[in-house]
């Protein structure tokens, strides 16, 4: 079994965790989510880069992991290279599925649904330049859908009208000018995939989750099986947040449903009480 750390600002990265486990089960997972600064989509790039790098560096110094999966598009597009430079184990990031979308579109129009930060990043612009030549890319940057996804995972009802309002820049266009493939460029959005499909039933919705699962399977499958000494504390199936006072009971239950037995606060500058 391999120890894998999953990281996001909220619960959205659980969609990536679910897809990774579907591809490769030889994993003992731990999840760290930075709820103290959720959501990342409207935060400055330098802040995100420094914050994500510092958190992941510190937790990997405290506990043994074989791999880190940054299960957040915004954090990946900003901090992936910085995190890789800071730690010595493999780091897998999540980036918008622009390349497969450009290959799948028949109308030559794709939609990128992401956070404002991901839409604006040069990394995303480079993906579009490199892999979507000859394809029109229509982008919507939203933090509202992030909130809706978090609420739905917590068991709250969903207002389809709110989702429709976010998507209205596309749905108000004549059908022949609407995207026929939509990239879910935030790991929160697969959690509301059915609701988005209700608003845009003719569009194919794609995300990077299964591709990330295959990448994790490939990397871990090539690693030698190592025997590590038994530790007094195990972080397998533990979800760490960065501010316990902001952790709702609903979010705690979400992690429990995904198999994480404990939700604890990560305090990098103090001892961890397990």
C-alpha cells in the first residue's frame, strides 16, 4: 500500500480522490484541505503559491507519503512547480482538460468552466494556445458554483436557477454558437455534473479526474514496494483542515462518507494530537 496525500482548499478535491481510487486501490489516503482560506479561486497568485508550497512541505516533513496529488486546478496551475521543487516525492497536479476537449468538439467551440483565477492564469492560456488551435474557447470564471458544490456535498438543496444564471453567457447564445464540449476546470464541479447537464443537456462534460487516476496508477505501479517501520501514529484515512473552528458538521460528514474516519486540524508549528 502507498501513502498518498490529497490536497485542496475545500471538499472539491474529493472528486479527484474518488477517480484515483477507482483506477488504483493500493492507496492509504490522507487529505489536507485549507479551509482557512477557501476558496482559492479569488486569491492572489503569490499568496496561493507560497501557501500551498508551505503547507505541503510541512506536512510531508511530519509524515511519510509516497506521493502528493494537488486535487485543485487553481493550486496546480499556480503552485505545482514550486511544490515539486520543495519536496522529493512525486507530485501530480490537476489541469483543465483543454486538450481532450479540443479533440472531441464537433462544433469547434468548447467551454471552460473554472474559477476566475484558473481562467485568468497564463498556464491556462498556454494550454489553449498549445492544444486548442482552430477551436473557439468560451470561458466562464465562477466562485458561485464552488459554493453550490460545497453546499450540495453537505446535503443542502441545490437551486438550479442559480446554476442556470452562471451558465447564461453560454445558454443565451444561439445553439450553433454554444460550446458542445464543456471542460469542468475546477474539482468542485464534477460534484454538480448532473445539475450542469440539466442546464446544458446537449453539451459533453469532461474533467481530468480519470486521467489523474491513470497517472497515479502509472507512477505508483512503477515504484518498488517498500516496507516502512510501524509508526506510532498513522494518517491513513485522516482528513486535516487548517481551521477546525470553520469546519462544519456537514463537511465532516462528507469526508466520513468518502471513507475518512477522522477530521483533525493541521497545526504545522505544533505537535499533532491524533
